[in-house]
């Protein structure tokens, strides 16, 4: 009969224990000089620190890692899974810290399994050299420091997961590539599926290192890919991205409820605070969205649907940085604080193309619509010639307690496509150097 448990403090002892079938190996101190380690089915590692000169831990089936630190080269996979098993059973990671990527996936022979994570921090990782990327909407997406996904084309292949307490990077050392990535390889939902009961994140700091102006490559701080069906996403810590084309929160999948409890911040060009191409029933961003880069919008609904969306504040500072923009119809939008933009015109990445945008605070494009908008603070634009609001789609009611103001030279407050109708209620509208309301062509 295999031993139930043993304690080791050297690489040789660890290898011997796993070789003789010990179920649980407790590691004392730091075990270094490792060059890849495969856990047999059913094996568990707990405690201590494992230091790899190359490679990392490969999980096979029904493995558990608990209260353990794994250090691998940052460009390597610190924790991955064996692609030759048909079903990896239940893979458990509880209170784990790594340097190097955590990559758990259905690929090659793998056709099923469940991932249970409760407390996982990737202190550093660099996924920019990965060749397998999810693609959709004119772009490819860099893998995450933590990536749990289904790469199979067969829609009958389903992975399941419960993912809690995921964190990546730090302000001093952001992860390179995306932060958290969950879903499937195919954005159209036609391949394998990923069913996630819950996804919760702590602090996320990421920088994709993408050159400014690149039209077809993005990353995300927290990225739900196509093929994913998620019950609840909770961002319990701040999510911050630093590079060009680094989306902070990005959804291509189906999410019942998404709650961001802490600030959502981007510093790079075309770094959108929240971009949605999938379906979200209930979106709550309870802390400010702030973007600083050129073309870095606050929120975009370009495809899919949003039922109801509630925000604290949305502020953008860059040229071409729209505050809130929709090209699809959605339900009620409420912002308890302000919706503000400070920039003018500039290029921004839009569905795989660099497109000139104006930093309009609220933009409803042709084909878009919002049932009702309620803003508790002010709605303002400050750019030269930049309207605070443009309405070229359906809008039921627009109520802004602090008023609508266009502060830039030559800027009208509200641009409306001729023929569109909406209700301003008792909202005060001001244009410091232009017209309060202008019916005009809107692209």
C-alpha cells in the first residue's frame, strides 16, 4: 500500500517519495535545483518552496497543491497539466504562490476536468512569447499569468471551474501579458466550453508590452473569453494595466453578474476600462474607472448585450478617450458620480483597426441604444470642439443631476442625429463656447 504522507527537504527525497507512490508529500524549507516535476495521479504537495531552474510542476489527475510556493523562470509555466490524460479529474490549488505562469487547459487528449482554486498569486510571469492565442473581433489576446481555458474545437468538451482569490503582479513588477484569462480558445463559442461557477480576483497589475499603434494584439487585466459561462465575477482588488492595448476588464463570454469593488485603472494607449463583446446580465462597477492614455475609453459595448449597468465614476484623460460608448442596445445605465472626459481627437484601437475617435463623454452610435441613463453627478467634456453627449441611436431618458456641460472651445453640449428623440427631463445643459443642443450628422 502507498504511504499516506511523508516529509522531505531535498530534491532527491521529493523524487523518491513521488516514485514510491506517497499520496501527500510535505515539503520543509526550500527545495532547489529542480528541472521539471510531474505529479502522479492522486498525489498532493503541501508546504515549503520549490525552486525550478527550468520548467515547473505538471499535474496529471486529481492532484492538489496547498500552502506552497513555486518559483520558476518567469517565462516558463510554473504549474501546468499533462495533455496526454483524457480527464484530469479535480485539480486543486489552495494558497499557492508562483513565479511563472499557471496554465491549466483542455488540449490534445484532455477532454474534461474540474479546476478548484482558492488563493493563487502569480507574483511574476511573462507570457508574451506564447504562440497559442485566443482571437476574435479583429484581434488576438495574450495569454494570462493565470490562464484556465478550453482549447478544444469539439463543443461537447466541457471544463468546469471554481476560481477564487486570484491575484497577479504588483505595482513594482506587473505581469507581462494578460493578468487573468478564463474561457475557450474560440471567441465565437463554437468550440469547447468553460463553465465557471465563480471567479474572484484580488490585486491585478499587468503590462502587455504591446507597441503603440498595433492593430491586432491586446491583453487584459481580467479577461473572460468566448466559450465561457460564468456565474459571478468579483474583482475584490484593484485592477491596473500599464501598456498599450491593455484592456483592464474585458468580456467575450457570458456572465450573469460582474461586480468590480475596487478601482479600475489604465495608463496605456487604447487601454479600455471595461470592454464588452459578450453578454452580461448585471454589471456593477462600484469604484472609479479612470483611464489616462490616448484612445483609452472608459466603457464600450461593441457586441453582445448588457442588461443593467451601474457605475461609481468614469473619467478619461486622453485624446480620443470616449467616456461611455455603445454600438448595441442595452438596458438601464446609472452612474452615481460623474462621467467626465478631458481630451480631444486621436486614434484608438477599435475592433482591430486604428480609428479616429473624439473624447465624447456619452456616445450612442448608430445601432446602439440605452433604455435610460441616470447620472448623480456631472456629465462633462473638456476637449476643443468635443461634445459632451452624442446621440445617434435610441435613448429613452437622460437625467443628469449635476447637468451636462461642454467646456471646450467650439464645443456643443449635445449632438443629436436628426430624427432621434429622447427625454432630458429637468437636466440643465450648458455649452461654454457652443450650442446647448445641436441636430447634426453623427458617424
